[in-house]
């Protein structure tokens, strides 16, 4: 499969468009960076009161690494690299199965990929924009009215503004997508797993490593970036139906996850207790977004709002960075926004779908659903050959990035 892409020319005559971006996590600031570089007048609205710091580590691989290099962020992100050196797997009794380099599981490229905290990446993207781009923190879009020649926007704060284009980069549960394309149910693809993430005391003295406990359809994970007092914990379970009733009830979330992990062995009780008491609990389903088109009129979507890959793919942030780069370049290279949106989707969609497909193999490695799958996974760990490596690396590099700045 040949990656899509190629050379393209940026047209400066499109440089004065006013663009509103909803969401300031990864895709939003990346898109703002490139649009500002191409001369657009950019505003970013973000529901949170500031750029979110901290968080678990995410990977920047393949084409995404080239994007951050073109942004001049590579030295800074290398400094922030957390360098996970091994993943260890244990059985239901806590007995060791095997330890492997992360690349054996995720298909990454040792020495090239970057692994940084999500907050460190968000901060690196935000820093060069803070005095160039308007950020509206603590606010959100309430209504959108696409008037064919403009988009009239009302914010939750009551302010009214007009923009030429609106881009939703507001995540898996995108408010922008809901306002323009309708309820999430039409696009949400549940992948059969529920997870809870939180932090807890680093009683094992872990550093630069992860430990994964499994029984069929369940995983408990301890993950440490570097020597620190606290580590990240994850409890993941296979579940046929999405627990919709628990989405708005934190206590129901805790009870659902705790009931799925009754074991008294290994560190399961400590993980469950920490999950019950955590003030940083993040609960969600493992899912993807699949849409027939990512734009309508003068509104488009990017990042997880358009095509969430799920954390089982390990590619959410990387795909968001690449998509933002392509969308900005196409907007700068076309006088007609509809043509730009179409070109962005034509270049990005094959790459997105290739990386979404990685979630199937990712789920098998992290949470084997049956005893047979678990036994097969464990046998592979005892004699690692990295069969997923080539598949993952091909997907991570599965797009040719146009040189929008220098073509033509």
C-alpha cells in the first residue's frame, strides 16, 4: 500500500481567514500552530481553565515525529521523553510470564519514537502560540449557525462572534460534532472494553516500566514514567455492552470496575482501593469514531472528534498531529474551503483507517479476550519475535507529508 500525499503549494491569498478551533488538547494547538504560520487569524476555545498538564504518556511515532520536527519541537520533546524500557507480564497469581521491550507490543521504532506525558506535549504545542493566537479558556461553543458565507457562534459565556470556518478538535465526545452532525451514537464504535485510569502510590519503586496482570478479558496495569512517588494505574475489562448508565455517575463507575476485580492476590486490592479513592479517576469505554465525512459546510472536524483511534491503537495523538498538519496545509493551499476539506480528507483518511485497524491487535496483546488468546499471547512473550512490529511501523509511517511550506 502506497501512502497518500505528495507535494502541494500554499497560496498566500487565503491567509486572512478567521478560524475558530474548539479544543486545546493536541489536535487543536497543532492546527492553530500551522494555521497561524500560514497567516490565518486563529481563535481557540477550550472548556478547561488552562492547558491540562501531567497525564499518562503518549507516543509520537512515524509521520507524527516528522510533524513535530517541522514544528521545531523535537529537541524539547526529546528532553521530555520518559523512556519506558520494559513491559513485564504476570499471570493471575502474579507469577512472571516475561518481559519485553515496548516495541515488541506496540510496533514502535526503538531510538526514534518519542514517549512524553500528554500534558508535556500539550504545553509544548501551546507555548509558541500563547502570544500569537487568541485562547478563550473556560468557555465552549453553545450554538453554531452556518450562514453559507460565515459561521455565527454563540459561546456558553454569552459572547457572540463570527468566523469564516469552525474546526472541532474537542475529542471523542465532541460537542462540535454533536452540534453539526448530530448525536454521537451514529458515529461511535464501541470496541468491547471499559477502562479506569488513576494514580496511586509507587510502593514497588517502579521506574521506566510497566507491569501488566491478565486473566481472560481483564487487565490490571501499573505504569511508571520515572522514579517518583506515584504511578499510573489502569483497570481494563472486556464487556459486551457499553455501560451507558455509568457515564455520568462516578460512584457507579467505581462500583462497576471494582466488581470486575474481586481477586485478593498480586496488587489487585491496592489498585481497586486506589481507584475507589482517586480524585483523578478517568473512566471511559474503549471506542472509535467512524464518520462518512469529516466536514459539513464551513465546519470540519480533526483529531479524535473526527476519527478517534482508541488507546488500544496507541496512535491517537500521532494521528491527530498528522491530521492537523494536513488540514492546515490544505486550507492554506485552496481558495475554496470545501475543496480544502475534501483534499484533507482524501490525504488523511487512508492513514487514519490504517491506524484505527491497529486497535484489534492492540486489544489482543493487552487484554486477550479468551484463555486461548491469552495462552497464545503468553507463548509469544516467552519467545518474542515481534510479529506486530512491521505492521505497526507501516501504519505509523503510512502517509507522505506534503512540504506545504516549500513546495512551488
